[in-house]
């Protein structure tokens, strides 16, 4: 049994704010996963992605060129 929050009308969206929000790689990943799933995903069901950061196994000095 899901719940549907109220959604604003398209005319109420500020396109600039939407685009600025999608600059964040975590938010962009969430939107991409929701679109690909075609269904609701529970908070704990999202795949964790590195958002452009090197894998944890890579030593920091090597990953960032320090």
C-alpha cells in the first residue's frame, strides 16, 4: 500500500531549480534509477554509486594525483 504525495502542476515548476538540483550526482543517480525501475523504490533500495569519486580501494594519493 503506497502513498502518493501531492504533486505540483507543471506550470509551478521552476526549470532552473530542477536543472540545478540535477547537477548533484547523487540526485541525478536517484532520478536515473527511478526512471529505469519504472516503479517506486524504497529508500534503502537505491544502488550506491561513487558519484565520480575513485573506488575506496584506490589509495587517495594515487587517485587524486597527490
